[in-house]
């Protein structure tokens, strides 16, 4: 049901299989190697040019600053594509006069279309690993909207 609603708004949301044994604290290279087949599928389909891995844990000394940065509504000039291979995070999409809060967990692929206002909440004790896929080899650049709408919505604990 939520997949159909998001797809109707231009947001790609799919369940993939994050079924590779990555071990404890896998390196970015290990994560990429385990899911290269999934990355290749997206590259062939959409022409993406680069990818990396973001992995945040509760013991990260920058977790509060990173959370605050991503909690501010912003857009990107390209799609924001994330495939969650471990853990979870909350994407909040501000589309027209609606806000969709999408809890992305292991196995979830989300692609937020370029120029869609959104914010991301990793929670106060982050625990996730996601593959980020980009159009631009330099990665995404956030354009903050200045709208404080995110403060009116529930956050992850």
C-alpha cells in the first residue's frame, strides 16, 4: 500500500534482499562487493555514476551534529538513492501539501526524486548501513529550504 502511494508521487520504494553476511563492522569495500549486483542493476537502469557507503553507529562522536544537519529540510539537484543493508532510518518527504514519513529498514531501497523537499532522521542512537548511489561523481549537495516544517513532526527515539 505505501509502495503504491509513494510510486504515485514519483518516489521509488522497493524491498530488495540484503542477505549477505557482512560480519561485524564491515568496511565500505566489503559492503560494495557484497551488493555490486544491485548497484549494477541501478547503474544500467538509471545511469548513475558513483556510489559509496554510509554507516553510522551510536558510538560515533559526530552523531548529534550529523543528525541535526540531516533533520533540516533540504533538496538535491539529483535523486537521493539509498539501499539499507543494516539498521534503519526515517525519510520524511514533503510533497505538495503532504508529508510522508517512511521508515526505511534493512532490505529497503528508496529513491527520492531530485528537487523533492525532505529530511532524514537517523535517531538519537543511529545504527544503520546504507549504500548511497549518485548521478554526480562528487556526490550529492544539499540545498536547505529554510522551512522549519521538520520540527513539527515526530522523530525517531
